[in-house]
């Protein structure tokens, strides 16, 4: 093992070594920090929500984890080709609290505001967008415009030679 094995890859100007045991550790630490709002967004923006974007030939589907967030505190809006999901998770007021005969000395549930904006490669018809929640997962379905669906043609990939 050389000194280069211990240096961050950004210092070496090279590619990440995904086989390194430190790579996995770094990914886990980054995920942990993201969960506490120390990730790629400044602290005053609140916390991040985890989301997935998938598509079929006819629609784009966005799912976002919103555990413990009241639906009246969530806003989904469309402007042009952008869809925005924002809201707020209310915080507990007191450090010390008594509830059902139980005295809390520390509350570690995260709270704050969140904001995610996604740009799609087409103008969104706001009247056709559907949003629903099940088990703390928000699902937003955005139908693709008919002109995009009609222009899409699957090309068969064949083995050569």
C-alpha cells in the first residue's frame, strides 16, 4: 500500500476507486450527512427529500419520500417544463416535553422545509398532472404530450456479425 491509497481521489486527479473499502464508507457518510441537511444544499434550505424519476412511452413518474409530513404542508406546482415539489415538516416546539405520562428529554426528528424542482424535456400540461400519496410516498404522474409520444419509435437492437 502506498501513500496514494490513502489520499482523496480529488487530490490525485484520478478516477474514483470503487473497489476501495473507503469508497463504500465515503458513500455511507455522504448519505448520512445528506439526511441531516449537510449535503449539497445549504443549511438554511432545510432538508432534502429522496426522489425517483422514471418514465414509460407515455408518461413520466416522480416519486418522493415524505414520511411524517402532512399533505396540507406539501405543494406540487407546474410552470412550463418544470415541476416543483415543496413543503415543510413541522418541528416539535420544546426540548423537554411530556406526552402520555412519558417525559422526553431530547427530540431528534428532523424538521424544516424542502424544495425539489425538476425540468422535463417538454412543456407540461398542468391539467393532466396527477398527484397522490400512499404510505408516505408522493407519486406525481406527468403524461407526455401526444406529439412526443407519436415521435417516439423503438429501434430494435440486433447482434452484429
